[in-house]
């Protein structure tokens, strides 16, 4: 899923053990893994979870992802994982990052991005598991609910830069998407920050760098085509 500046790769790999809870065609357990110096290493899961995935790694070798149950393939994570635990792996240890009050049996609890300061973003269920919000986790501070854009019920944090700016997706009750950027404690619809004459409606903000540039995808309102985009902050 991701590689850092030192060639450390993180993702997932099957083992030879069957997972009888998996719907076809998935039949084997899959584990979160890291690949370093030519060797693959299985990362620990928690809570007796059989399956897991590592999604991101920073320059310091801190890895984030999640573990949970094998489920039907989902387009939100492009995996068979139903994530119950958002996880951080560092120095051979695993940390369960907790939740925003939910169990994970709603939209799930999953860590998707980490910056070089060890700040983590992802999504977590709220109490009652009827809504799922983007979170920001930091050591000593725990998990912070970033909320959703006005009128929306769901959100997910996909990327975070070293300035602590978070990007992701906010969704309404009908799962209509719009890209957001969260900075200085405020979540903004990225569509309100681009030129008003743009025909591109930004659906998702997937990643951001230290310059504040954001990449993602959107739909051309004139043609209906889906396009990738690069959004660069304008100097004031």
C-alpha cells in the first residue's frame, strides 16, 4: 500500500490458514505486513482478529492500519477487511488507537495515514455505530473527532502532512462525496477554495504534502468524466 524514503513497504499478505468466515473468493487469512531489507514481517493484530492490513508508513518506520474480520469486498478500502481496531505499529509493538465511542461494527475503526510526527488519521464509529467520522490521533492526546461538513453524516481522514493538515472525504446520508481539508481546527469543503469558474467538482482529497498541495479525484460537471486533480494553495 505504501513505501517510505528508506524503502520500507507495508501492506497485506495471505498465509496458508483458512478463514472460514471469509466469503468466496477469499478463503485464506490475510495479515498486516512490512517488508524491509528483503524480508517480510508479519505485524501483530489485536483482540483475536484473524485479518488485518497495513496502509501507511512514515520516515520513522511507524506503520498504521487495522485489524478485524474478513468480509465482502468493499469499495471504500478496496479490501476484504471489516476493520474493528485502528492500529499503530512501532518498534515491534502494536497500539490499539481506540475509537470515537463506537464498536467498529458500523463503518469500522481504521487508521489510514500517518505523518512524520506520528500523528494518525482515519475513520471511527461514533457511539451507537450509526455514524462514522474522520479522526486525528496523537500520542498523549488520544483520538479527536474531526466531525463532518455541514449537513453530512460521515467522513474519513485519508492523509495528513507534517503541519497537521488533514484531507479526506465527507459524505451525506445518501453517500454523496465531497473533498475536505481540515486545518487549524476547521474543516472546509475543498470546493469552496478553488476558482469559482472551475468545472471540476472535487469528490475526494486523498493525500497532501508539506507544501499543502492536495491530490484526489473529482467529476467534470460538464462531461461527467472523472479526473484526478492537483490542488496547490495560492500565495496571499
